[in-house]
C-alpha cells in the first residue's frame, strides 16, 4: 500500500518526464541545427600561426577573427544578466548591412598598427592599412585581392583558407550559455554605453554598445604575454552607411601588375588506394617522388599539380598538391628539396588533410608520444604559441603538432652523399 | 575531419537529431537548442577527453546534458527573453512543452547528482532501457533501476508533491 502510494506521487513526475520525452522538435529546426554544425565543423579551428607558411594573410584576417571569433565566443558565453543587452544588439545588428570600424593594435616594442575594416553582410571584407595597401576578401568564394598602390601591384589569392564567419550571422545566432559579465554603464564619446566582458581563449574582450541604438561602439582586447603582448582597440564603428560598392570590388585597379596564385576550386581528395601509396620516408621522399628529382619527373609521376608557383629568379618551383595534402618545392638545377605533408589547420590555402603516412606509420593527428615511439627522442623540441616542433636532424625531418596532434610532416633533402 | 567510426562527423550524422531533440527538451527553447548543439560539437572537437573516451557517443550525450544545465542555471538569474505563450492552436504536446510544470521538473533535475540526472534523462527523455544505461555508466541494471526510482522520488520531494509514507 505504502509503495503504491509513493508510486502514485511519482506518477505525476514520471508523466511529465514521459510527456516531455515524447516531444519532438520540428524536422526543419533539426535540419537547420545539423547543417549549422556541419558548417561550423568545416571551419578549421584557428590556432596561433606557428611559422609563416606559403602566404600570410594581412592583419585584417586577425582582425576579422578577433571580431568574428571574439564575438562568436562572446555570444556563446554571454552571461544571463548580459543576454538582454546582447539580444538587443543582435536584433539591431540584424538590420544593418555594412559595418566599418578602425582597429588600432599596439604591440610591445612595435609601432601602432592602424587598420580600417569595412565588412559587408554578404561576406566581402575590405581592410585598409596605414601604408595605403589594402585587401579585399570574398570569404564565401575563398578569394582575396592584395593591392599595393605604391608598387602598382596586386596579388590575387585563390582558394584561401578563410574561416566562413559572418558577423551578422554570429550575432543573430546568439547562444544562451553564460559566462560573460555585465559592466557598469559609462559614457563614451558623449554617448551613454553599456558593456559586457567575455573571455575568448583565455583573453578578455570588452564590448561597449550605445545604450540608445544598442550597436557596438567600442571593443577592447588585451594580451599580456607572448610575442604579441599588447592591446587592440576597435572603435569608430559605422553601421549601414552608404558605401560605394566599388570599394568591395575584387577587380584589381587598371594598369596594375597582377599575380594570381592558388586554386579556385580544390579538386577532390585522393581515393583510399591513392592515399596508401603516399608514404613519406625521411631522407628518401614521398611515394614515388625522390629528393633531387626535377620538376618534370615529379609531375610525370604524380600528375599535374593543383597549382604551380615559380620561386625567385633561379626558377625554383613550388608544386601545390593541396588536394592530396602536400606541397613539393625544389630548385631548377638541384630538384626537389622539401616535401611538406599538411593538415588544413596549419596552412592558409585550402587543402585536404594529408591522408598518407610516414614509413613508420605516423599519420596526421598522431600524438607526440606516438612520434617519439616511432622515431625516438627528437634532437630538438621547441614550442611556440601552442605549437610544438620535433626536429630529427639525422633524418632531416620535423614534425609540427598543435594541441598534441600532428599537423605537418616536413621532409628535407639530405645532404649530398647521404 | 575525423574519419574514425566514432568520429565527430559520424556522431553528428547518426546521433545529431537525437542530440538536438534532447537539447530542445532540456531547454524548451528551439533557438537555444540550435546554439547549444553547435557549441557541443565545437567543444567535442577540441576536447582531449572526447578523443580518448571509451564511449564517445555517451560522452557526447553527457556533455549535451551538462551544457543544457549550464544554460538553465545561468538563465535563472535573468529576465527570460520573449517566450511564446501557449495558444489555443497548439497541439497537446506543444502545450505540455510550454507548461510551467515541465519547466519545474527540468529545474528540479538540476538538484540531482550528475549521475542521477543522467540516468533520469537517459531513461525518460532518451527512452533508453535500464540495461543500456547500466552498460554506459558501468553499473548493474538493478542498481540503475534503484537509482532512477530514488531520483524520481527526490524530484517529487523537490516539487513539493504530497509526501509518501515512510519506507
């Protein structure tokens, strides 16, 4: 009897739980949520760049990432008491179609870097440096145009690995978790402002918004340690002002010398059988390719690369086989001298992760322990901004890891006689 | 991207819909569930523990529950954003979802231990049999039944329902 009585009391709780368990979200809502995750997972995680590789994006990339990534993380960590403020900002931002602002970056021991950013809601971004150079990036098309008016030159980069961030979208899709804290209001440039502080990858980002318009008017970031210790301040925000659409043009100015590099469309990745043949062997080469082979021999063995870049006046070559996850560089006379097998996470251009392995079975995402188990203790181990480098001098080989996952295998030509 | 059988993409494709449904049930907010689902997968992508987990699917669901409860805790301190009121056109299920009573039960779940909460959520919101839950949390089926029953009893107490007699 007693047990039955307890069961009846529990029944109400159980019936609520069971009722909730029967409920299903709308299929369209689920589809949208899943697609959003797929898009997010396609974006590479953005580690600090360990060493410059191939092309370096100008400062705007960092700025956009600070804005997009910072706001993204900010949004995901907004505090409950701040969410109303953020939601208001979100609503207002949704209506704007362009935003421009100034970014001043102050690094210790270096002159201030001032960048003017103009962002259009369709993903085209223009950044202007104080030296007159500018870059227009079409993020949805993975393309960037770097223009140097001083030299009358422009470089078009195709297949650039830019994160597919959309400032408006990020604000619009406001996650509801909470860790940010609201700040006491203050006056900025004569305007009453409210603010929130969020933590982005261990760094605080302070965002101030106009109390009347609910639009951001200032953002502040500070980094205390490391190579880039300093501050970044974003201000002079303008929303939805009339901007000449020509400034977002991806066409180089007339009469400029234009160099085009990279590939517009990344070919599909290799098949599993093709990937099996890609064995990177220190001191030897990659698959059928050997160090010192001439460019023609390499292309005969591997087929045409996705893109080719000639290096310097001596006509060295840089063969982009990014769709297969590797790059081969060499000299016209002495042939192949470096082979780099990479993960998307560490290169600026779009690639497919290298699906092959080393002669000892090491693949991308291997841990440091696994590499050491295979190749022994490295001759040198260094770390820099989250990346770890293991160098094996006798093998002329180095392994780069980020977050204890292998992201690059670099083979170098052995000295003559070896 | 991880190409292993229990890799992230695999989990998304096989269990993404269920994870989304669970997040929606725990938050009662479609917009929040969508955001938390993205947050969940980005978190899993970066989590070493996930890469090492013996049962990565269970890990994912546990993380989802924790994310939802983090959100619920935080939400208690703020003015709730606009929430659609029940209307006559809603189905009984929709009415249930929007009812305050369901919200109270979900709030009450927060007061359970993480293990008890996980058992209740897995059994009632994910419809998992006790045997399967037992395998996931490495207890016997008998233990899981007992824990679940006690947990529901605590929910009752928390909700202030009519007290049962002594055991």
